[in-house]
C-alpha cells in the first residue's frame, strides 16, 4: 500500500432501519467535524417550531440525542446499529512504465448508529426501545 494514495471515498446510501417512518421524517446525519451547536439549533427548530413529530439521528461520530432528550423531555427512543458501505479508491503512485494506471477500490462496512426520537409513543417491544 506504500505505493498507493487515497483518491476519494464514496458513501453509499443505506435505508433507515426503522419501518413505517413518514417520508418527510427529519434526518440528522452527524459526521466527523459536525458542529453540535448547528445540529442542535436545526433539530430543536424542527421539533419545536415546525412541529415535527419524529427525528432520526445517524452517524459514526458524536451524537446530540441526549442533549435533545434533556431539553425537550418526554421523547420515546429506538436505537439501532446499522452499517454504512464506504468505497475508497486508491491510486498507484508508482505504476509500471508504459503500463496502464492502476487503481485499487476497497469496500468497507463501517458501523453506524441510528436513533429515532419520537413525541408519539413507539412500540415498547421493539429491540432498542427506551421510554421517556
């Protein structure tokens, strides 16, 4: 791998692991380097001002869920672990003379967490359910 350098990383979209969500459910995708203040301002505005009933946080890094649960109170929660597929493309820095450029694609399955918060009651028998 010393002759290769990473050219790009692509994240494949995966469906949310919660059945029967409305199509307009608010999705908060937390990424490395996300600003907690910006995420929380947007999420709180969706729940308080726009009247959203449910919100889904997903990501591999930090999460804002506990802050939101403390501020709003009374939220039902379902937590699921899922996997994202990342495609990393690596380019050969030392190709053979006169040969074609060689790229290497690496598929990675990275664990992720999805958390559904709802003002409305959820099925308490679901795996990962936490009452308010």
